C-alpha cells in the first residue's frame, strides 16, 4: 500500500522514510534536506515561516515517491523562497521502482520535475540543481495534490500544454522565478518544451529569468526542445548554453492538419511564439537541431554565438538554420555560422558577424578564438 504523498520520499538509495518529520531551521535560519528526506516538505515549512525562507538540498538523487504532476512545486504561498543545491543534486522524474513498464513514459512518473505556478515572483530563486528523467509521462489527476490551486480564480486554462509541456520545468500563470546555475539534460516532452515550457497566458508583468544555465540533450516531438515560450509569455536568458537539443522528432499533432508549425525547416532549441517577449544575452547555441525560431516582435539577441546548429534526427525535410526570426532588428553583436545563417533574411549583417570563424570551444564550450572575446556562454567559476 502506498503511503500519502506528503509522507514519503524515495531517496538516492531507494529507501522509504517518514517525510512527516518537522523541518525546523538551523541556527542560521536555513532548512536542510538530505537524501531520504522530502524537498516539498521543507518547501511547505518555509512557506509557512514568515522569516526563514532558505532551503538547502544536499548532494544526492531525489526521485518521486509516487506518480503525480510534479516532483516539487511552487505556488504563491512559496514566493520568496531560495531553494539551493549543495554539491551535486539531481532531481529526476524517473523512479523505476514504482513506474509501470507498460506506460509510454516509463520510467518517469511525473509530468514535470519542477513546477513554478501562479503568484511566484523573481524573489523566488532556484539554484544549482541538475534536472533529468522526464519522458512524456502525463497525468491529469489532481491527486495526491493540486499543484496549481489558483487556476480557476485567475481564469487560467489548464489545457494540453499545462499537463504535457515542460518535462524538466513548467512555468505557468503569473510566474517569474529566477533560475540560476541549473543544468537540464536528457528530458523529453510531447508536444513541446522538453526542457522548459513557459505559459504566462498574457500575464507579462515580469519575465522568468534563466542565468548561467545549461540545456543539454533535451528533446521534444514538435517545438522548443530546450525552451518553449508559448504565446504571450516572457523570458530573459543570460549566459546560458544550449547544446544537443532536438526538436521535431515526430508528427505535429497540435497544429491544424496539413499546416504543421514550421513544417518545412522545423523548430529550434528555443521557440518563441507570437506575442511573446525574450531577451537573450551572451548565450551559446551549438550542435542543436536548429538554433532559434522566433515569431515575436522586438525581441533581443545580443553578444551570442550561433555555431553549426545542424544536428540530425528530426523529421522536417528542409535544411538546418541558426535563426528563423520574423523581426531581426534586435539581433546585435552575434557570431553566426551554420548551414543557413538567417532563414528569413531579417537580420542586419552589419551589426553581426555572419560566417564567423571556428570558436574553438573548450570542453566546457568556452570559446577560445580571439575573435570571440566578450561573447557567448562562459561557465561559472567557483
């Protein structure tokens, strides 16, 4: 018999322990979570504490104890919490001990590894984690807990994209967290957003911020293998690396029949839909199935590297591109070199470097070529 969700967590060794133990802060006001303990329990304790809002999770792998919509989740009551990894902390959607091998998402047992819901501001900081294991597991059940209690009161639609998109991270409603130093790898979602799905539904008071993050080897069936910015959403992406992300692995079953989204050339590691706003600064896109596809207006891409985003594996018949952007006026100071640099011819080549030389990436994708000073992703140093 499974215990209630709030009562158990399966840690890195697979043991089941009592998760109802109190989670008091230490002398410095910090709550600590260790393998075999429940992260969500500490988040709830911090949410109820008007003063002590820091939770530190110690090295280990943390898995869902049973199927549900997310491993951990933030709502308005969790606003202002700092959740930080200490050492190498892996959050995974997978738990083969309880997953059904016949499920299409096996061994994943949650829709999203991390969920940021309505009422979360930039004061909410999520730092230093590694997120993996999502595999298009989907449940619409509100048991054992509803991860989004504000949807009805805020007239937010919990539709296909709420449940299916955002394998590693789902951002929904008035939600603008700061995501810092996080690595998202080997996640899969269908239709969209293998890494991240952002769904503000027109609430553009602020933006979700990604800084110093790595998006690696994430996949999706249709759009936005690393980040999918759904219509009327907003994101800031600073000093991030995108490598090996693959979109268009299968049929577009969302768009009207015969009118697949970007049907000829496919979508990028970053997909930006109409009405959405993004600012991308000092990032590197390399080795992805396409770089960026952007149907927004006035978006910014500055001092970034787009190098050989010609990964194979998708079904779109056209060639690979670095940019497919309707409004390229905000692309400035970028170094661009690929099979197709600028699919729509919308970017000013005088403000960028097309057919740029080899960046000579090191093992951490830091460009060593002298032409690339002060552009592209730079890994954080201790």
